[in-house]
C-alpha cells in the first residue's frame, strides 16, 4: 500500500509491484511509470500472474542496466525525500518539492 511505497522511497529501495485492487494499481503506475523506481509483474491474457513472470521481473530488478537505472532513481528519490522532510514546510509543499 501507500505506507510501504513511502517507506521504500525513504530508504531508496526499488520496488516490485503486483497490483490487485484498491490503491495498488495507482501506486504501481506511479512507481513504475512516473517515478521509474520499480518494476511491475505483469499478468497473462487470462489475468493470471505466472511464476515465469515473477522470475523475470525479479531478475530484471537484480541484474542488468534496467536494474542499475531503477536503483539510481530510487536513491535519488531517497535524497529528495530526505531533503523535503528536513525543511520546515507544510506536507503539501514538501511533496511538491520532490
């Protein structure tokens, strides 16, 4: 959920997303497409997540150039979050400065 998203960002940890319901699809879109600090585990044409898809995304997160870029962006967001939280501002101003 959102708290786990904030915790991961504040620690600079890339995320693997498996959105199912509620706020998860939006969180996944922000994480994987907007901020690019994670990978989404895709479903097949029947809407099922297969073990091969999980393995592929875990490997993507651990190896190769995509992994390096996501890790770099995650660490950059960690720095931005730390900077935003260190200045006395309203919550909205802190979020907008990220």
